[in-house]
C-alpha cells in the first residue's frame, strides 16, 4: 500500500472512531425499557396496561408497519407494583400475570392474541425473516455500488457474496439480540459497523485483485457508509 493509500485509510479510520466515541458517550442518555411486548399484526384498538384491577398505566406504543411494540419503563413498574398485564382489543380483554423475578431492563415478550399468551423473547421465525430481509437489502445496495465501481469478474463477485454474507449476517444476527427500539439500535449499528468496516477492508483487499487496491478501498468505504445510512433508516421503519 503506497503512502497516499495509507494516509487515506488513516483519515477514514479516524472519522469512524470519532463517530464511535460519540455514540458511546450518548448511548445511555435515555432509559432502556423494563418490559417490551412485541405484538405482530396488532389491531388498531389494541391497548396494553399494567397493574392490579386494570390500573390505567398504559404502555407506550411504537408502530413498525407489520407489528407494534408496547413498552413499560421502570417508573411504570414502581407505580404498578406487580406484573399483571392487562390486554384489550376493544372487543375482548384478558390478563396475564408475568412470573417474577424479571430483569431490571430489557424483558422482551411476544404477544399471541389468538392464544392469549406472552412468550419470553422473539420468535425464531420472526428473527430468521427479519435478519434475512435486512441482509438481502444490504446485499442489493452494496452490489449496485460494486457494479458501479467496475467489478465484473466472476471471482470478484463470488468474493463479494461470501464476504458480505459473513459480515452482514453476523452484524444482523447481533442486532437481532438487541432491544428492538430504533434509538438504541442506531447506536448499536454504528458501533458494529466499525468492526464490519475493518473486516471488509482486510478481506476485500486480500481477496479481490481485479482493480487497484485504491479502487477496492474506495469501494469498501463508499459501500459501508451507504449501508450504514440505509441501515439506520431501515431500523427506524421496519421491525428488528
């Protein structure tokens, strides 16, 4: 790698490190949720509250197109004093008492309205679907950039596919383990993208020889910043 390439790489890494440090400083500025309930295909009338005797402590709602999140924070739980979850669809209502003890933060449940149950965690089928969707969208985005940078050889595209399936697959599986609220996921995405960026620089420069190292490096920089911004937008719109 020539002196100019080294200087360019150092500048880019410095910019990314600055972003990472900022994210860490402000990552805990908002209180994380104590209980988060995922409600797939939730009807418009769905309301969830907590407390004995149908106490009017309603969950905060986040709409994610194909599902909703209902969130209780620690202040809600201090007022409610128990974990009696009251669920109303307008036409029907029922209660579910959560087993204690719960973690202080980040207790995630999936609501099944048909069976009137709350299952701890995210469903496996949901996780597979959403991880696959995000990986495919990222591959399409970065493939367009790869083509525009003039990569045409079969070996280059095979390396592109393998590298991105590994890095983006690992990234999105890791994101899937996080709390699915956009404000927290954005920080997680920025943090994880730094390591994806480093890994892809090493792998692309090692495995792809079709063009100069400078062109390959510029591709990795462009593709990763584009996927970072695209990924940030996706997690504010689609569920994670």
